[in-house]
């Protein structure tokens, strides 16, 4: 493994472990955040490993998946997980539909 890859891979694994801990506490919004972060950092680690340069500064999992040539089955999962970044980072994105029905 490239030395530049190691911090990204280490943090991806730590984020996944944190998601598992938070899952025990039934904080599902936080689980989705940490899983999204784990996948993002894992994809960036793979990008660095493949290309030897830093990955693009993006949170778009589908874009990162295309960049590392992820198989179509993985792309489907990335598309499902991708919205977690915005939905958990910006609480008004979750509540907006609820507020509009009042």
C-alpha cells in the first residue's frame, strides 16, 4: 500500500467502526453519515492507490466510483448511499418535506 493511501484507508476503517458503535445506540442518522464517510474515504484511498495522486475533493460517491472503475453492482449501492451526506449534514433537508405539509 502506498504511504499516501494509508491515512485515507485508516480513517475509512475508523469511520466504519464508529458507524457500528453508533448503530448499537440506534442513532440511525449518524450511522448513515459515518457509513457514507467510510465509503467516501475508502474510494479515495483506492483512487490514490490506483493513480498515485490525491483524489478529487468531492463527496459524490457515484463520481468517485466511476473514477476507480467500480463494478455496476457497486455503483447501484453508491447511488443509494450518496444522498446520506446532504441529508445528515443539513438537517433542514430531512425536515423540509415535513414542514411543507403543515
